[in-house]
């Protein structure tokens, strides 16, 4: 039986999209008559003589590479059997975002939380799966297992694909969706591109901020050795001794920890502007008679500043009528990113081998200065808090991919990868000074630090280190069963090993220490002579569980069939068997160990079925029906019973070793209408039932709010997505004027989501070191899932020239309030208010010295929307974080050789 035009080709394409096993590139150009012309890029009414340069959309699922050239139908979202959204390099450039997380925030149903963690359909980042060229990535963040996507500059990413319905070729940890980043491929011709930009922010640039010296190399994102462990501290950590045992000379250690380089906060009345530069080049050459080798190199550097003048509060009562803490803090971040990519590839006919190497180093230098009150210890006193920190995040990834066409009906691919991520935070210093404001106190009008003597001032220092290795491999085989059916089988393996260490110390002055020394600034207060003379002690506050080892070993095997039941109806059916062993265990670093129950051992296996039925109503319309079962595992940091300070939320977190896996049951129905080329409308309804979802909750500990995690009994999530993209030909507005070669574009998407946690009387919950096992003590029945917003809106209005590079785009985004954590001790939930953001991006091509060049201008947050994170009960409102984000503007230029 003859199929409709292109049906076999579509079968191959859709199978490749949903199955990494197809190890060929869909780059073969179909046979077309010499006289055939490409369909115009714009609407059907666009004059036929207008041409738009065709872009090759490179979407790699590790073992396969899909290049759609523009002949026949190149719409990947339309031709895929699953629900996918593709951001090509052109789409990414239109948004003007500097990192891939920002660009992904424009995709339907996606939102970005905490700078770089992508939430899909209101589900937290633990329900999102991030891949690079089809292979898993480790995370340099202690709080997350998912890599923060703001690590990836858009300059190294060719495309990003989001798949929201599960197919069995993917790992089972697929809650909301998978985000697959494809790095730039081997170039088809020699090129060199150089770009640079400068930017500023109304709340930061040329405004007051705080910093500290650190080292002379801080501008590079690399320390020159000033932050290496002090010799006495290194010797103590290696000795296996305990300070509490009394045999350690703590004065020698304490005297080497605080210096003028790491502890003196300096005022900068005129913070500098931001800047970045990037260079990308590539070439190819012939090897032998029928093989081509390509090389691609990318390097980038970014130096950016951000100041937040933030209000931070907590409440001591359930109705929020009384504040426990009330601080105004100025936080200045200097973020430095160095990235590089080197790729090699060999193509011999339809056989391909690709080796990609990626390096990203993301460093944050932070200084915080705050003033406020704390009711529990000193209700009439004023407290001054000072913090300095240096956070190094680094990712190294090497990946080898092979794609082989064994015969006309059999394809084989493999992927092998190694990745290492690190995070180091040396010299996290925190000081609190005290002013009594009492007339009877001779020092009542000045700030003093008595180092915990009478609770008047404190000094603490911590050292954190994380290292994670991830080895992964997979192989896939696809074969034609019949002309209407393709079968796929595959196996995937990943082995993740992480070690985290956090050592915390506190300086304590003995009773009788004179107040005069308490007047000193931090480096004088804790200089060796003062420590020795006043016998200032050093306490190790985390002797119980300072080091943890974590591991996750997974084996997955799947089978999948893609079949045309009729010429109009196709079915993608598969099942995955996945087995995982996940462990977290304390490491005994002392010679005299202590018993610890803060460990986790999960050994689970699952059968994960998935099915998607697609009905081609006609050439323009499709209807999809999907169902699947997936899982979500606890992240390492959610399991580790150890404090961690998050710089984005300015809160402490602590893990729960008693967490277990969540199981998700997913269903979706979707209608799609592709009414013209690159123009579409779609509407979808989706539902998810989650057994034992992992949710955050807050509690008070030593006058601080600690956020931890627990498995809620059950949750449901349901929603609707609507998306459209439409072009409007403007050439009729003038034959030779501004609009003669222009068109307008409108891209809009809206997601409505509702979620509800179900908690009944006597439902159990397991929280380590907690006295209660009643879930109602931690969760409220009917509460929404953490991170879920009821409404997400993205709008893009743009003008673009059809004959040259000229784009002007207005971008509008809106997110309704979403819960960031459960309130402590029966208080209302803590919510974030993203609000409305209005951006403008303009790109203009021109010639410079006979070379193609591009000028880009951006303005962000034109509405000057504030960041708000709060609790509310009637008229009572507590702000966990409230600050102005400011309006940002940037200008950049790119030169292509």
C-alpha cells in the first residue's frame, strides 16, 4: 500500500526524535525536481521572490543527529511523535538571553527558579531531566542533582529541545520533561566569530556596593592561592583528632583563618559595568577519499556585578503578627564565568563519530552587610552582620558519540561520557556585631563583638568542598520490522559518585575578656596576638557528620516500537526496565568514630511503560494522546543531614536521610494546528498523579529558619497549555519604505496549572531527627506543590526583515505567585511573586571592513519589577526577600569572518 507523501520519511524522523537508537542523521535531501523551490519562510501571502536563509536545526539525542534542511517539512515539533518544543539558535538569539536557562524560560510551561533551575509545568527541578547531547550531566550545586542551566552560555549551544511526554528511551526520572542541550556541531565551512558586549543595571552599575580584596586574580574566576587551607587547619583536618577531645592547639589554627584579605568588607561607591567576550571558530578538511574531519573551538569570558538591597524578615508567631528577625542587607555578587568547548568530528558517508569536550567555570564572589534586630536574644539591640564568601563551580565534560548505518534497515549508535563537577567554598566568614542602645552601657552607642560571650556578637567560618564524577554509556539499535514499523532496543548505564565536606568553626572568647578588644574590626579582632593574649577558643560545630559519600548507580534497558496503524494514525509504544542503587553515608574522618544514623540506602527497580498515539487529521492538524509512568528520586543534597547556605534564597537548608522515591502517573491530550510554515496553534490538557512527592518545609533552629524536605503522601497536578505563533506580512504598507521587506511575528503561550497535596489524618511521614511522624504536622491538605504557579504567560511581539538581519522584539513574561517552602510551625507558606517582566531586544546586521557583523541592544525589566518572597496572613506580611531588581541595558557587537 502506498503511503501519503513523506510518510516513510516522517516515520524515520519521528523514531529518531523519540529514540536515540537511530544512529543516522536526517540530513539526506529528498529527491526534488530541479525546478522545485523552497516554500517561503513567512505566511502564504508573502511574495514568492522573497527568500529567507534556511537554518539547519541541529537536535542531538546523543547517538543521533537530526538536521532538517528546509525541504518538504522541516518542522520537528510537528513531525515528532512526542510533544516537543525546539529552540533553535535563531530562537535563542531572538530572546537575547546570555544563558540557556533564560532562553528556556520563553518555552510554554517552563519557568526558571533560583537563577538557573528550570521548572516544567510547575514541577520543581527534581522533576526535570537535563541532558547534554543525550548524555546525563552532574551538578556542581550541593543543593541540587540537576545541573543549573545558567551555567551554559548560549554561545556554545546550537539548540535546546524540551520533551514533555515520556518515551521509554529516556531515563525514568522524567517527571515534567526532559531538556536536551545540543552543543554546536562540526562546521560545514571554515568560520570565525568574535563578539563582545557591555551592560549595566540601574541598581548596581555606578551605585554603592560591597566587596573584599580576596586575591589579585579574582577577576579571572581563579584564586591565586590566598584561599588555600591554612597550614594549621590542613594539619588538623588530616590528623583525625577532635577539638572537643582537648588535645588540639586551637589558638594556632584560629590565628591563621581571618586576615585582611578575606574578612574586611570594603565600600565601593561606583560599581563597574558588566562585560563579556566570546570567540568561536571552526573548520573542516578531507581525510582520504570519502571522509571529512571537522574541528570546532569556543572560548568565552564574562564578568558581571549584581547588588541587592534586600529586606529579610522572619516571624515568631503563627499569625505573623510579631517579627523574630528584621534585617536590611546589601548583597553584592561579582560573577565570573570562563567557558570553553572543543569538538572533533569525522563523517564518512552516513557513518559519524563525534567527540565533544566542554569546560565551564562559574565563580561567585560575594559580600554581605546587614543591620537589623532579633527579638529572641536582644529585642532592644541593633545587630550588624557581615559575610564574605567565594563560591567556585566547575564542570568538565567529555563525550564520545558514534552513529553507524549498518544497512538500509539497521542503525546503531553509542554514547560514552565522563563528567566531573566541583564546588568549593573556602573562607565563608560570618561576623555579627552588637549595639545595646542602652544609655547605661558605656559602649551602648557602638558596635562590639564579644565572640559569643553573653550572646553579644559572634564569628564563624566554614569550608565546603564537593566533587562528583559521572560515568555514563549507552547503546541503541534500531531496525525495520515492516515498512510500517520500526523497532528500537537500547541499554543505558550511569554511575555517579559524590563526596561533600563541610567543616564549620566558631570563635569563642572566655568570660572576663575586656570589652575594648570587642571594638576591633574582624581581622584585628582575630589576629594571632589577640587570640593568644585573650585565650580565644575555636570550636568545631560540625563534628558529628562533616563528610558524606553519595552514589547513584543505574541500569536501564528498553524496547520501543514506532508503527503506522493506518496512514493517518501512528503509535509509539515502549517500556523501560530501570534499576537503581542510591546511597548516602557519613564518612568517619575522626580516629574515634561516633555512631550515626544519618544514612540512606535505596535499592529500587521499576517497569516504566509509555505510549503515544498520534492522529494526522490532515496535513495541518494533529491530535496526540499520551500516557506513561515515571519516577523521581531524591537528590543527594536533600538526603544529606548537613547545613547548607543557599546564596540565591539567603536561607539555610538541611537534608532528610529518610526520603524515598516518588512515582508519577502521567496523561496528556493535545491538539495541534500548523496552519502555515513556522506558524502554529496548539492546546493541551495534562494530568499527573504523584505518589510520595518530595516537598520542602521550614522550621526554626537556634533562632534561624531551616528548610528541609519530606515525602508528602500524595499530590495531583492538572493543567492546560495554549501556544501560538503567527507571522504577518507587512510589505503592503509600502513598496520601497521601511516595511517593504518586513514581517511581524507574534509568539504567545499560556499555561494554567493547579496542584494539590493530599494529606489525611494519621498519614505517616518520615523526617530524620524529628519527634513527629504525622504528615499533618508538616503539610496542609490542599496546598499546592512547591514551585507551582497557577499562571505562566510568555508573549513576543517582533518585527524582522525577510532579506537581511534586522529584528526588534518586545518580550513580556508573567508568572503568578508560587510556593517556595512550607511555613514553619504552622505559619502560612512562603511564596515568591515573580510578577511581570518586560524586555526589549534589537538585532541589526551590517558590514564592517567587508565582513558580516551584528549589533545587539537589550533592555531588561522595563517594568522595574521587584523581587518578592513573603508570608501573608490577613494584613500581616513578612518578607523573606524583598529587593529592587533594577532595569538592565546592554549593547554588543559580533564580527563574523
